[in-house]
């Protein structure tokens, strides 16, 4: 897969898995291809709003690192504490 396709695939996966958690502003943070493992590592960031208080600014940034194989299949999703 090309980089653009991998980024779109990663964004789609994050939205699919976490959409019920009030996420917004989903964006690419980092992208890397590991030639020795034939894997993509993509860090996606998004804002999470936990409750109705979010309309008053009660949200925070979450980072997920996704690992996809060269065909775009998901291998893992990991939490990233801070970039």
C-alpha cells in the first residue's frame, strides 16, 4: 500500500473502533515503514469528549499507534501516553 492509503486506512480504523467515545479532530501524527518487518507504524491523534461537559472544553488529546502489514491489515493498536 502507498503511504496515503495507509494513512486513510488507519484513520478509518480509529474512527470505526472509537467513534462511540465522542472522538473528533482525527489526524495523522507520525508515519513510518519498517522494511525489515514489512510493517507500517502510524500514530493517529484525536480529541476525546467524555461527557456533556465537553461543550465547555472538557476534552483531551489521545494518541493511538497502529501497526499495519504491507497489505493494510491491522496487526495491533497501542496507546501512546504522550508525543
